[in-house]
C-alpha cells in the first residue's frame, strides 16, 4: 500500500511539473509575441537626433535594428533576443557583443516601452521598416558608434 501511495505521489508531482512547464512556455510565448513586429523610436540622445527602427521576429528570436544618429546613413545591426517570464528583454548582436543593458518591457496598445534604470525608450508600432531606411543603410564596423540597445 505504501508503494502504491508513493507511486501515485510521484506521478502527481510529475504531472504538476509538466503542467507548470507548459504554463511557463505559454507565458514566454505571450511575452515574446507582445513585442513582435516593427517599432519606431525618434528622439534625442546626448544632444543628437536619433531615429531607430527595431524589428522583433519571434519565430527565430532574431532582431533587426536600423539606427541613425545625427546626419548620415542608418546603421544596420542584427542579432538574437530573449525574454524572461518577468518580461525582461536582453539580446546579443551578431558581432558577439551583448546589448548594453537588459530592458523591462511594457506595452500599451501601439506603444512599446523599454526601460532600464534611467534609460527609457517608447517605440511606436510601425508595420514596416521604410525602403528609404533599409535600402540606404550601411553595414556596421567595429569602430562604429554603439547601437542604442
């Protein structure tokens, strides 16, 4: 009888753990899907105008970042991102460098807010990255200005 109770207990614990894992996976998918798409930010950083298009693609956890600081061409950065259950977003550029910081994510309608300490950026949903941005961007080099993320 004790063995039967023990086996039932183990089966119940295993079922609970599997259910918890499935629940966590659903929450992660919801969090990632919340940021999916193309986002636009325009503002000033260090006294210079900054224009950014940021695309998150959850099917492969990739991102595209087009950034223009001041005058000149957009710089194009690519890489991977990850998000935690608590909506903390981090990433790594294809060059091997991690983002400068991790961001807490919140979304309200068409506004995506990325916050990290004193840094806070509000991106507006922008269905596509315009051709004048993608068609005239330049590849990044190791001596380029650091990306906004």
